[in-house]
């Protein structure tokens, strides 16, 4: 009991000491430190998280008939720090499993954006009329809006996922002008 009282007395004496001029201009500062602790099979490289994809120019002659396509533009998602872990994912379109019980994670990617009114399998653009965007994976499979794509193996350490965005003529009348779209995407590891 005596020890506790002595310790309490020492603490209160320390607190009561004179300030050491901490707030004198140019003598001290503060660092605000922040970060994030994540858990997952891989991390998306920040250069991949926000991308500006230039689709180039098209003429109305290039897209004269519904279904006509412009030049495809590749988009690469870089993955880092991929750990060795068991992967198992069900492809909802084909009902097949993609799995590795020892070292390879499996990822699916879902793109979120408004679907085109005339061609709901395509992504809507704002601006020019009569065209929409098709997204395909590295194997040429269509990526459907709001649905997880086909499962893909990820190489431990680092890997990349390649997608292609292609402008496609829809059934709507063509209306020239600039266009843009925002595609959000999410990675799911099973």
C-alpha cells in the first residue's frame, strides 16, 4: 500500500512540472500517420486501381452497322504480394470449379457500370449515341455487367489480369460526340 502511494506521488509531481516550450514556432511538429492492414490473397497495385483509358477516335463510318466494332484497348490490373494459398471458385455460368488445393489463389473480377439500354450485355457510355463498350477477359470471354467473371488462377508473388475494352455499335441511331464511362471493378478471392 505504501508503494502505491509513493508511486502516485511521483507521477503527480512529474505532471506538475513546467512546460518545456513545446509550442515554440519552428521547434516541433506533428506527424499524422495512417495506413491500412488488409487480408487477402493479393493486393491490387495502386497504379491499376485508378486508370484513365484512352479509347482513341472513331468515325461514324467505322460503326456504320449495328454490331460493328472499333479497335480493342487493353487494360491491365497488376496484382502484388500474392500469397500461396488454396483457391476454389465456382464459375456460375458453366457450373465448373476452378481450384488448387495447395498454392494458387483463384480470383474473379466483377465490373459494375450502367448497362446499355439497347444492348444490356454492353456498358453504357455518356455522350456520343449509338455505341457502348464490351469488356472481355484475356481468353476473349465477355464480362457481364454486375456479374463475377470466370475464375482465374493467380501466380504467387505477383501477377496481372488483362482485359480488353472495345467500342461496339448498338441498334440506337448514331450521334457523334465525345463519350466517357466509369467502370468500377471488384476482386473476389475464393
